[in-house]
C-alpha cells in the first residue's frame, strides 16, 4: 500500500512472502525450508525532491573530496 502526496513524497507499507526450499548438505546441515514473511514501512521522496536531493548529495561528496 502506498500513499502518495502530490508526487512530493509518499508513505508506504509492504508485506512480502519468500518461499524457501528444503535444503540439506552431506555434512549434516538440514534446513526444513518454509516461508519467510517481512513487513516493511517507510517514507520516500517524489521525483523532483529526489532529484534535488541526489544532486545535493553528489555535490557535497565532490566538495568534501577537495
């Protein structure tokens, strides 16, 4: 789910499911597999704010190198 605010930024909530296969090795390691679930949430910038921020960070890194 993503809540976008006039392409200036967004809040998001994401749920992911990763199926894991059963795995065993000759030295006795055994993983029964199953599924792994993850819930993540965060904030992202829109197109123009992200572009401005990226340029500002690159300039700061470049100026900091001198």
